């Protein structure tokens, strides 16, 4: 009961999102260790078994693949390939999108698909202009195409690597080999061709025609400029905080910073008491400039040149950007990150999953995929672009010429890792670690960049869920859930059709969980259940005197779970790539449902049929 309560509690926390998923996993891990340390029951994993979670090969392999993916990004290989795509825009929407989506699917089959989509965001927006369509016609399809490719190979997504680790460490079938590099291809490739065809032929009709966030700001909101005001000698504002002054109530005026004696203010502007000679850096609308001139004790710099046509000599540039998956700004608010002092920029709007969080922006902790509307000078924008903290969407990044010579090394390492694992010369964990060591030794990526490229929150989530999975197995929770799933599935059919019926139930449950949880959390829960289902199905098939399938059936069930856990199309929160394109494309929640339902059906029917035909589960 305690293990079941932990499972339910974790699921509820993931759904409510009051705290991040990695914090939930960390708390879960702590509770499991505490209960183990107290020795309350023998039906609870020992601390030795729990520490064994950290020796799992899967998280280490996932971390290594993050680093290899980052090395590819540093060489700008994806951007260079996208440069070639611009030559095909003249072929028209159907032919061009077929080439684009096929390329995305191919690349995503071998590197983590999240950085692929993140890197392509500004590229696709630029290409949409050349093609003469809105970016909303391309961004969801790019996200979906990355998922198609990820379902075809072992390294296409961390979900498959996790499932492979769970298989190899299973106590139900202790001699079962891990997943092969292309074992999923026999299921994923045929479905990929069908899904790509449907996406190219019907996607344009099903997708909305909307503009990105920066293109739908009203004309009034666009007329914002950077200007400065000075606190005059003898001003009645001296000794007051900004919140207490009349400037606070002016139309469209925001205080960005206070410069005192030539130096930026080290304190939050809300806590600073104004003094004689302070220069206030303001973001103003034209009406706010007019009203500011009437405030006693305040002088606008270069006031003689100010007007509705030119508010300041430093007119603001607005640009849209996305917080990347490994940005150092994640989990920090703007004051903690010293955003203003570092980049001399202001955030006008913050959109998260379709919601505008424009109020109290300074106190909001940033998350991956948050879309920001930024205002600043061109110099400040370029400084932010070089920092790589925010992925700016105004135009694709320039290729890093000094890294082009490293591209062959990175491609060779990736090819070697895939080949060694596919030919079973080395396990994928060993091959990927060797690959990372070569990349570091040859300078293809610096150690600091390698550490930064690892999405540590995902690894913490994985370790927490692996500990929960071990607890569910030892306490019998996974067995009880498997028994329930088996009874439901086998109750729908006679023994000869039992495996086919259970496949359907297993896929639907996994697909539902992955739409509301992360795909990694879903596979850690469902893969052990899939393994425990196999003996139950064999026992039921024995009633019809059918031969037991044993490990082969268990393997088929795990592969079904892998595909179902990754094939998340119907919501923008089920898969990270969907979340990244959600706000950037100006989408609404129902847009994903409108088109995603077709791909959920394609993958549901395709997976069940392919597995049933390959493993001969249809009598």
C-alpha cells in the first residue's frame, strides 16, 4: 500500500506541476531510501538494491548521447543541412515538406530529438517565409517527424534506452538480451512511411494558419522604445522608491534599471531609493513619454529630439526567443539570473504553454520552452545571441566556421557508436562512453560544454523513477497492476486471442500515461509491467493448449510500450518537442488534438498490427 501511495503521489505531482518533475523524483527517491533505512518491512528493497539503481547503464548512456548530440550542434551540422533545404523551397509545399520531414526523422533516429527540434526552430521559421506559408504549418510537423524517427532506433529517444536497460536487468527473464540498435525499426519504419505520407498530404489542411508570438503583438505594443530620464536636483522624488513615484502610474512605462554615478545598480530596482542625478532606464510607449514630461523633478535626456516619430536615439528592437533545454536560466527568476545587468534587455512578455505571464515577470522562475518577447538595442540582442542562453527566433544562427573541420570527427564517432552497438561488438553504453572520450580528447567539445549539454533534470527523474520501479517490483505492485491489465485484456477475448487483446490494452494505457506524464516516467512504470504480463498471458494461452511464448512475448510487449510511450501527439505537454513548438507557432491546445488524433490512431493500429504479425499473435 505504501508503494502504491508513492506511485499515485508521484503521478499526481507530475500532473499538477506545482514542482518540477525532477524535484518530485528526488523527493520520491529520498522517501524510498528512508523507508528502506528504517527496516519497516522485508517486502521493501534494501539499500543495496536501491544503490544498484545508480549503476544502471541506461542513464549513463543517455548522458553520453546528450554529449554526442551537443557535439553535432556545435559543428552546426543541422544548420548547414538546413541551408541546402532553402534551395528546395521552389519545389512547392508538398515536395519541400517531404524532404524536410524525412530529414528531421532521419536525424532524430540517431541523436536526441529535442535538440534537433530546438536547433531547427529559427531555421523552420525562416524557411516558412521563403515557402510563403505561416510557421504554424511547419512547426508541429517538425516535432512529429522527430518523434517518428525516434521510434525507429535504440538511440532515437531516451525512452528506448531506458527500456533496454530494464529488459537486461529484469528478474522475470534474467537472460534476456537488451534491445538491438535497429530492433524497433521493423515496427517503426513502416509506420513512419505511413505517418510521413499522411503528414505531407493532409497536414496543411489540418494545421492552423497562425503567426508566431512576435508577429501577433498589436501595433500599440510594438511602439515601445528605450529612453532615459534623470532625477533633477531638488526633485520631490528624491528619497522615494520607484513604486512610490508618479512615474509608476504612467501609460506603458516600465523601469528597467537605475544607473548611479555611471554604474548599473547592483540592487533590485524595486528596493532602491532614488537620489539626485540617478538615471532611470525606461521602456516607454509614445503616450508614456508625453506623460513623463509632466512629472515634476524628472528630465528626459535629449528631450528636444523626442517625439512620436523618434522617442529616443536608442530605439528598442523586439525579438522572440525560447529558453533552451540546458540553459543556465532554468529554475531561476530574472533577478537571480542577473538578466538585466548581463544582457541589458527587458522581457515584455513571457508565454508558457499558451498562457501569457506578463504580470510579475521578474518573480517567475523560467522553464525550458518558455517563450520570451525581448526588448533591447541591437548590440544587446547580439550579446544574448552569442551567450546561447536563449534561442532567438529572428533568424537562423550563423555557422561556426571554426568548428567545420571537427564535423567529420563527430560524424565518424556517431557512426562508429551506432555500428558497434548494432553489430554487438560493444554494448551501447560502452560504445557511447568511448565516443564521448574521443570527442573530448579531439576538442570537438569542451568538458564544460559537455557537462552543460546533459539534461540533469531528466537523469534525476530517471533515477527516481528507477528506484520507484524497483520498489514496485519488490513490493508486488507491478505484479498486481500487470495482473489487472492482464485480466482486462484476457477478459475481452478467448485464449487464442489473449495476447492480441492484451497488446491493445497495454498500448492504450501507456499512450494515456505518456500524454499526461513524461515519456521517461511512463516507460519506467510500464516496461516492468509489460515483462510481468508475459507469464500471465502464457498461462491463459495454455488453456487452449497453445505453446508458451516466454521471452519472445515479453519482448514484444516491451516494444509496444516503447512505441506507445514515445508516440505522443495529442497534447503539447506529452512530449518535450511538442512543448517547444507550442507557443513559438502560436498554437492552441486544440490544434494538437485536431491533428494529433490521426497520428495517435496511425501508431496505435500500426504498432498492434505490426507486432501481432511479426510475433504471430493473430490465430
